[in-house]
């Protein structure tokens, strides 16, 4: 389908030149159909779609592709307890405590979980080709800990989940104008997924409180209560590094201007 030739390209954003615009220019030149413009955010007279509206068209557009730009690792979430606690009210006993936690991909985009789920395959393929690394949409970690418990003792598992953030741009082509334009981008799209090789886990062992003894052992007698307190790291060392979204300038929907 032959589309009107885009008008003179506007100046690129000052912070970086997007690879998606370069790829678009190369593709259109090879097809001898159009001269690519640089995507720009809308002015007052333009009607920008929401991210939900734009990205929900990915399955209907002539072309919809994610271009991965960066992969940020070494991120760790807040310390939190996983699974329940183990309590011992009698003599010294051997116990096993099993816990599991499942994380799923999240995004900084203002879209529904249904739309985000439908976009994962393109993100995964682009990230794998760009960074040579397979990323998981969801990941489950399961661990069983064996230990000896003294009288009136308790044990919990705490964790700081490791994460990595993929950032890139969506590029969409339409056969008919969508909100007045044929070519759209969604810039600075980020997806956060678990990094199984990062993060930390530890078990925490120590005496039960008086209230816990009364609640779990149905007694107020704490004679022989353990005095041992220990934190043992099963993997990694405790860290509270930031796992929040990176700031991206001019993120969100943008378009390539057409001559009519």
C-alpha cells in the first residue's frame, strides 16, 4: 500500500537517538515507498492515543515490533518473608521448612495485564537477539531447609528478589491512519522480570516471644527456651538495592508525521 510521504522530520529528542527510527528509515528506503521521519510527541492539535489504545492494536497493525535498547541487572527488591514460620514447642527436633515464591513480569506502561501479556513474546525475542540472554515471563523459586530446633524456637525465611529491567521502544505501522498517522512508537517501555542469578535468601532462627509461646504452644511456661539467634544466608548476602523503574524522558506514544 502506498502512503503519503512524511513531511520534513522534526529534530530528534536530545537525550538519545532511538534505534527504532533508524530501522524504520532503512526499511522504508529499501522498499522505495517513503522517507522515514523521526517520531515526535504530539502538539496541542494532535490526538494522542493512550498506551492502552496504541499497544492493544499490536495484533491488528501491519507491523508491530519491540526494539530492545538496554538490560539493567543487579536490582534487588525489598526484604520480605516468604512462606510461613516454623515453631517448636517441645524438645530438640529435626524439622524441614519448604517455601516457594513466584514472580511475574511487570511494566512501567499504563496498560492492562491482558495487553501486557500479549506483548511478551515480541519483548522476549528482541531481548534474546539483542543481549543473548533468555528471559522468563514468570519464575518460581522453591527451597527446602533442614534444621534442628531447640525448645520454644522459631524459624522464618526472608528474601530479597533479584530483578532485571528491559527497556526499549515499540514500533507500529498501520495500513490506514491511526489517530491521524501511519507510523507510531511507544518509547521507553520497560519490563521488569526476575533474575534467578541475583538476589538473596536467608533463614532466621531464634527464640519465640512470650506471646508466640502462648499462642502456638498453649502455655506460658518458657523454661528451657532457646537463646540461640542466627541468620544463615542460603544464597547471596542481604542487600536493599533499588529495583524501581528507571526514569525515561519523553516516554510514551509518539508518531511519524505524514504530508497529508
